[in-house]
């Protein structure tokens, strides 16, 4: 991989990842999409049928497989939080980019979300708490961070590109 994007749900990993891949003329890989493809069902359905732990195992396997591919990888919000994934990302020589976002932005982006099981389970306050619990790990796993709140997706792409 040329770069790996990490950050909380709603931080823009997928949008920015597509645009960055387009700009660099390389494929975009989305870890959630890889899991869905492998499982043959949606993330929501995996959580409902198999539970979060099973999802985390699938996520770990998909990450391991994805690291060898070419292109840009967008991870899921919980990916770098799992200890084994954190170690794998730290050990890889691929730049890890944190898309940072303020709680207010998360709330406005996720308030009507129906696809993310954790958003549904935790509610908006719970999501903000979860972000608070995760922020240090996001910082630690990443090589650099982009504060995205006041930037357009294309501006985020430019900032990342300058730093790669
Ligand atoms: C999760 C984030 C989701 C998805 C799953 C769990 C999390 O990805 O992997 O619902 O634990 O933060 P996005 O960050 O792409 O929404």
C-alpha cells in the first residue's frame, strides 16, 4: 500500500481515500468492503448474526491480506484499536494517515446513520465517548494527522499528498 487512512467513523476515510487514489492513479481498497465481500453480507448483518468479536476477527484477516496490495487503504474506525492490528500497522512501512475530526462534526455526520451498528448501539453521546477512548491510539498508530473539520475532501487529499 502507498498509504493507509485511519480515523473515527464519519471522518471521511472512504471519500478521501477514493479521491486520493484517483489523484495518484492507483486503486482504492476499503477494508469494510473487503469484509462484506468475504462474508457475503453487510457489516450490519455480520454484527447482528455473528457479533462484534466475529467481525473483529474478519477485520484482522482482511487487514493482513490487504497490506500486500497496491494502492490506498481505508480502514474501519475500530481497525487500529485492536491490539494485533495496531502492531501490524506499526510494523508496516506504509504511511498511516489519521483523519482527525471534532466530536461536533462526528455528531452531525452520524446522527441519521442507519448502517453503522455501533452508531445505533451507542447513540451520539456514546459515540463521542468512544472517540475519546480511541483518540490516543489513533495518534499513536499514525505517522501524521490531518485536522479535517475545516477542509474540503480535496484539500485533505492535497495535504496528505504533500506529506507522503
Ligand atoms: C467501526 C467502524 C466502521 C465499521 C464497523 C465498526 C468502528 O467503519 O468497520 O461498523 O468500530 O468504529 P467506518 O469507520 O468506515 O464507519
